[in-house]
């Protein structure tokens, strides 16, 4: 042994243990493994190999890179890399018996990864640890006492404890030696697992009187170089004659037991007989050394009755049969013993749940995955046997998947129906495996399948038609509405872009009138709208997603311009210059109820805002004049008296119906004269006494002519627009996009008879030199007013066609 130690010390002083070093590089299609071989118990600091040279790395570059060593299934750090030299060296001694405790293993490999960063590279290393003879054999009991009767016959065998050596291969126990004896020798038997057992055999009859105690030494020697050994003291006491040993009914007993039998269950009762009498016939039962400790943990033997009972768990899957070696020893002065073997065969029960193993699994798939695509391969197994081990797999849910059996233990999980992520974004698929036992046992495994979105849904607006009211005089850039569509898809398939579908109106595109935010669908006005010019717009907005290919949908938008009371009433009669006072003369002999004057105001707003009412703002004598709030006629409430002042001042306000209301005022200064005026019929023509075109009438005609000119221009523009569109049917109603409605007259009518029949108006106003008479029923197709200026005279007045002016144009 000392020679072996010196040899090992000499090898340890070497730098690399080159005598046992083997380097091998295996290349395959996917993995490169570098293998080394070293003996166990190498000293710390010993060099295993030069990794830099073997892996083709430069030592100078290696010093600036981070190098890590990871050993699988080991927390201790046994190896490290010297970054300066690139050498792999021992950090802590490696014990093969600790790293590979299984004695049946012929080789011991330690797997580790060398990870080098910047750039990242990974090298797989396999290190074979070779066994050295560093453990001596030892006996479980180093002192064995045997009582042998002197009547023992030659050839009688005595079981001795076997030696144990942690080393493997040739370094384990190879042979046994017994010290020199003329009475005993040994025989070696080899078990099924390669373990060597030793029996001591009596070769010559004993004579207690000659030699009462025999001291023997049993030596176990391993096959190492140099060999190691261990000893046990065998003390044989020679007893006086008890010449009959106990005997069992059968040398071998076989019993069947079901697994999981309750503790305390009787397996069998052994019976051994001894022909002796008294204490020499009293028998004690026990397990021999051939009975394994594991078997003794499962079964108990009553030493007095020979009953074998269950004291542990019987598991068929762990052991299918148990062997018990039982000896029966009498209580004679010189006990004799007999042996038998009991074999317990275990019967399988359905006590193991079946297992599910998902071997291949796609956790995410596109929602348009074809029907029949395999998404998982599932394996099933059961540790039981027979019907208890027959298993089947099923899905206990109503899901669009089906299991296809490819073998007894393999199933394919396939798509059986089209999938739609918008309806079900993910599936939890529960697989249930059931065995064929009674009662059957089952287990389950749940796998989750996530569906990836594809662009299969177009954007959807909540409404197909939007009506958006917009109050006129809006600020440019004002937010009109938010038109938001919804797309049930995800990510880029859900990102929407909004834009206006181009449409020209009066040579103006919609993009010059409105703007839409392409990201959120907010609709803005780019200009200020005037109800009196444009009343509505109709166009389309499209929402388009960002998928490939993109999907889109559109919605119709109807913009309605809402009128605002933004036009002040304009007083057109009696005519006066801006800020001037209208002077009128009336005879003092005017009767009660006589028409003194009539105030006429017009408002270009809509019908509701253009309704005008008249009120006195100031009046010299409130008892003398009355004002009709609807038609503006000023009439006398009584006749003039001598107490009334000669001059009367009337301030009339014309107020529209808007909120807030707008108004205009006119001041009329009345002077009473003593001259009598003879009244005639309104429609009778009389000779003119003065120029029909007085200053007031001239201003009135100029104003009406200007309005008519503007209306004529509007008619021409409207005709041009209509020519650009398809001609509607004669029975079709007027277009809603007309710039000016047929019902909105430029000059307010004092008396509105019917909107659907004729416009009928009567304007009567006194001027300083004559009367303005408009009285003409006009059909709907040609709405116009005939204006005549009549001088104040005692004769009949005739309507003058030459003085007629068109106040409203036909549509």
C-alpha cells in the first residue's frame, strides 16, 4: 500500500497527469463534445488539459473575455480555467465513488459547459473520472462468533459476512483468504449482481476437548494494483453434542401476495422440527445474512412461532418478488440450525395512476390554421400491468380539436374545426387519460393554445349614417365630431387610418372644407360656414386597417348647417339715409284708424330667426298712435285735437325672433297739416302731381335693384352647378343643397297666406310725395313682386309696369 501511495504522489507532482489523459473531439451534425479522462483524487491545482489549445482559442484574447464553467447536477466547484494560460485545472479533489455512486456503472462521466462571452461561445466538455484503488475492503462485522457442535460433520457450512469495497471494476473485492486451519476452509459464491459471498466449510471433525475455541482471520482482497485488503476475526466455539439440527418441511416455499397488502397481514407460518428433546428441540427462527435489508424492511419474522407478516409497503412496480432466507436454530447446549428459502411473488393491483407526457406541442398558432393540422403529440403510460396498464386518452370538452391514435401509447391532437380568435382567443384543452383497471384510475393534463391574429375583420362603424349639426359662423379648425370605428383584430390589423373620400362641390373638394385626424377619426371644419350660403354637405369617410392586405369600410356623413341669428333686420320702408330721420306729413283731419305709415323690415336668417315684430321704442303721445306688432302698420287711435302738438316723434324698433334677438330702429317725424287729402281706391290710377321718382322712391328702387342683381348672380351659379350634375326628374323635389330655399324670401312678407300655394304680399307705405303699392298674386313657379310708386293725389292711381322691380327670383 505504501508503494501505491508513493506512486500516486509521484504522479501528483506532474503538471497534467499526462499518463491517464485522453483527448477526443466528437463532431456531429448539431453538437461538438470534447472529452477528457482523468483519475479520481487528483491534487488541487493539477492541470487537466490546455483548453485554449484544444478549442483553438488565443490565450491573449481569452484573458480579456469572461469565462464561466458550469457543471451539470453538481453544486461544488471542482474545476476552473486559468485565463492567463488557458489551462483547465483541479479546484477540489474529485471522488469517483461520490460522483458516480452506482457500482454497476462501468464508466463515470461528468458533463460541463465552458461559456466564453464577447462574443458568446459554448463548448461541451465530458470528463471521464477513472477509478483508482483508493478504498480497502471492509466487513460489516469485524468480529464473527460461531458456535459449532463437536458433533458437526465435515462438509457443514457456516455463513460468514461478506466484505464491501466502494471501488468498482477490478478494484472491488476479488478473493477471500482464511488463516491456516486444519478444520475449516472457505468457499466463495458469486451472486447475480456480482457480489461475492463466502461460506466457511468444516473439513475435519471437531474435538472440543482438544481445541475448544478456534481463532481464525478472514481476509478480503481487492483486485487493485497494489491490492488492498480488509480482515474480520472469526471466533469458533466448539459446543458439546447436540446432534440433531432443525429441519423445515420444504427447502423452498413459494407464496403469492397482492401489492399494498395491509400491514400485519400473515404471509405464511414456517414450521421446522427437531428430533431432539428439551432445550435442544426448542427452535428460534431468524433471517440469515442472505436476506437483504430491503426485504427485512417489508416482512417481519416471529422468532418463536415462525410467522412471516407484512410490516412495510409491498409495491409491485418496485419489486416483483422477494426472497427470504430463514434459519431455524434449536436451543440445545450446542444449537443446531436448518435453513429454507421463502419466495414471495407479488400480484399487481391497479394502484398507479396513468401518466400523460406532451412530447411535441405548439403553444401558439394562427387563427386561420388549416383543419387537420397537428398541434401536439401526446404520450400515455401506466406502471401497472395487464388490464390495469391499458390506457386510453380523451378530451372531455366540446372543443374544435380531435385526438387521432397513432399507436398504443401515442396520440395526435389535431384541429377539427375552423378557429376564430375574435370569438375564442385561447383554448385550455384538458386531456384525460384512463386505465382499464377496476375501478379505473385517471389523470389529466391541461395545455393552453393561444391563437395569433390574422387580418380577417374589417373596421366597423357604430352607425352607417351620421348626421352632424354644425352651427354657422364656426371657428376654422373646430371639432365637429369623432367618428371612431372598431376593428376586433389585434396589433397592426387593428390600427385604423381615417380619411375623407374626395368629392367636389362647386369646384371645391371636401378636403378643403373638412379635415379628419387619420389616427382617431376626429372631424374638423377647415372654414367658417354660412347658413345663408350653404346649408348641408354629404360625403363619405373611410376607415382602413393596417393589415396585409388592408381591409376598410366607409360611412356616410351628413353635415347640416344650423342657422344662427347673425343677421340684423334691415328696414326697407320707410326709406331713409343711414341715421337720418324720416319726415312725414299727415292732415290733422285724419280719421281714427287711418293708416299713417308702415314700417317694413327684412331678415335674411332662417324662418325662425327672421320672424320680425314691431314695437314703439319712443312715442310723443301713446294715446294717439297704435303699431301692429306683426305687419308694422301705424294707425291713428283717435282724431287729432287742438291740444295735440303739431309735430309727433315716433321711434319704431323692428326685432327678430332669434336668441339673443337683433333689432333695427327707425325714427319717423310726423307733421300735421291742415290740407285735406281726398282718398281714392288703392288700385285706381290718378294723374300725377309730382315726379314719381322722389328721393325716397329712388333709394328704394336702387336698393331693390341691387338685391335683384345679387339674386340673379346666385341663380346663374346655381344653374351652372345643376348643369354639372345629372338632370333630375321633373317630378323630383328640389335639391336639399340649394343655396337659397324657395321658402326664404329676401323681403319679409307682411301677410303669409300659404307656403305651398302662392306668395301674397301687400306693402303700403306713405312717402312724402306718394304711395308705394305692391299687390300681386304670384304662382309658386315664378315668385316675384311688382312694385309701383304712386303719387299722393286726389285722382285714381294706376300700377306702373315700368316701375316694377323684382324682389325675389323664381327658383
